[in-house]
C-alpha cells in the first residue's frame, strides 16, 4: 500500500516524484490536441498532459439549472472527493512508470512554510533546484529557470487556458510569480478549518460555511483567499489558471489538501458527507452517489462520489499532523 510522505523530509519520495513526473511528461498518450478539439497547432499529448485536460474540462462543467459558481470539481461539496480521485489516478500512473506499486504521491506541508516571515517563504527547500525549482523570471514572462521543470530542462507547457478560459495549444516554458505579499496559509488557519463540525452546508457553493469551503479557500470571504486557494495564488503563473496541473506543484498542494481532509475525517468519523442523494438535481455531481466527472470514463461518468469517502485500502499518510 502507498504511504504518502512529506516531500521536504523524505528524499526518496522527492526524487521518485520528480522522476515519475518527468517520465509521464515524456510518454506519448496517443491523443492529440486536434482529436480533443483544442484550438491552436495540432500536437501529440503526453500522459501528463491528459490530466491538465481532465482538470480544465471539469472546471468547465457547471451543474444544471443553477446560478451558482459550482462546477464539476470546484466551489461545491465535490471539491475534496473529486480531487482525491484525480490524485489516485495520477498516483497510479506514477506507480506504473516508476515500476513501483507502493510509491506514494508526496505532499507539501505548506502551512509549515507559512509560519516563516513572508519574505522568507520563497527560501523553502521546496524551491531548490533538486526539488520543484524556483520562482519565474519576470523579465522573460515568468519562465521558471531552475530545477527539473525549467526552461533549460526542456519542460514545456503544451496547453494552457487563455484570458477567456479557453484551453489552447501552446509551446512555452512553465511560469511562476510568487506572491510574497499574500503569503502561504498558516497552521492557525488550518486549525480553524479543522474545527468546523459540518462537512458542507447550503447553499453548497463558494459562500457556504463548512469544512469543505474553509479548506478550498473561499470562506470567510472578507479575507479570502485561504488554504488551497492561497497556495495557488502564492505560486502564481500557471497555478492561477484552470490548466494549473501544468505545474507539478499542483499535485503537492492537493495532496496536502487531501491530507487535511483525512485528518478531519479521522477526528470526526461520524460526520456525514453532505449533501445526500435526496438533494435536488441542481446539485448533480455533488450528491453522495452521483458519478464524478472524468474524461477517462465512458460518457464522462466516473465512479460514485461515495467511493472516495473511505480509501484506506489504497494509501495512507506518513503523518496527519497538519496544524
């Protein structure tokens, strides 16, 4: 069984993650941008690239008959189960190319780095050349110039969302722009999220006052972004887009988000997932037995959300200490 470990304290997990991501980026998927209807120059896509399509398209799938901001993966109750499922699928691909069925996707305990003074947060070992590489050079459009996903390494973004939210074929370096003014989430903020007793509640969107929305980072609105959202804002560049999985840091962020959910589930084993299946059809994809959206499933209908509520047979975390 996979054990997911802290990327900053486990050198083996760090090295294998970089190796596995590099292998997936180099592996032809047999799919092209043309076959998927993605505008721009036609090109072959890697296995890694397909997960970018999956994430972007899920964000473009809005629940029917609502005027809310919910989509098939964000701003609603499914946020945590959907990304858990995405991580499981990505982890399985890493295990395959690494030929290691026990490899566990590592996490970035960003709240620990969030305890540093904001100007020092870019000095985390996460941004070293032997890990994720550093900030982008704003003199060259934010191109990352150090580490395994840098301009010099040959890593290229092949699809990205444009200003209108349209996924387009491109060919350019990975971009970052650290927002030190916003800074990373803190342990106290994680603790406040863990104190929420309900998983989610009406109106089931980015204004809802429950654990899910605290972790996703929309609430409390007066001082958002928080937690997950704040990490995307801090890293900046490609992490600000619906095509954010272009940056391998995306998975480290979401693995830590999943770890926080696992900690909350352990603390509150009797707390139910909400909403149940009797909720209105307008909450399709967010109710407990609704199918999760996926480009890898027939008709885009993946397994029922319920299957993501207990996954101890698939993986565990080396530590659930999150605050």
